C-alpha cells in the first residue's frame, strides 16, 4: 500500500482511510503501508524507496490514485513498466479495471482486452496528473508576475518572525547602511 501527499503540512488521512477500507472489504492479509509527505515530481522519496526495495515478484502494490503515485506522465509509465517487468501487479483504486484478478479470467483475448483498457486508462489518468501539475505551476507563475506588477513583491513568501531592526538589536549589530 502506498500513499503520498506533497507537503509536510498536508494530511495523509484520506488516503489511509481509503486503503484501510479496501483492505478490510477485500480481507487482505499481510499489508504494509508506505506513506510519504513528498513531492510527486520524482521518485526519490524515502518510503517509496523502502517499498521498492522490499516488494517482490508476485506481490501487489495498491495506490489510491495515479497522481498520488506520481505527477510526471513519462515517469509514472516508467515506474509502472518496472513493476510489470518484475511481475508485480499494481492496483489503482480510482481505476476499477486494475483491481480485477486476471487469473480468474478465461482466455487470453479477455486478458489482453482488460490489459489494453488498463493501459489506456492509466495513460489518460497520468496525462491528467501531469496537466494538473503544469496548470498549478502556470497559475503560480502568473500570480507572482501579477504581484510584482502591482508592486507588492516585498511581502512575498513566509512572513518574518520579527522586524530586521529588532533582530539586529538583539544580536547587538547595527543595521547595515542601505545604498
């Protein structure tokens, strides 16, 4: 089981609840949770790396949503191909066809069709995940540009804990001369 949020301020609760409900509903045993508070841009994440080292052929990796797995379409597909090559099934709760047990399906043609449907849906959802990330970056850049244009750039970022003058007086240094 893997779930991720992008920042330390965000909560993992929603994903954990969804994964636990799936475990209970499907009476799954020996489940381990790997949870990261890390950006989805790349795959150098502490818990994800632990998961990837531990998971083995025949195991199943369950994630809630494709964008919790990653944000870059090509990287998502590369990772999913890695698991496919290792014969590790990846189930994505938001894509119900990935939850199907292929062993119970009769005939290679049915398996091929389901596999094709899964690949198309995963590609589509991965594209949406990347597009959302790109939209957010664009909006952020536009907001910063608008703030600069309004002349409000000085208050951008995290607020100061105290005024610079107060800080300098506490450490007994006079304020530097400004040119």
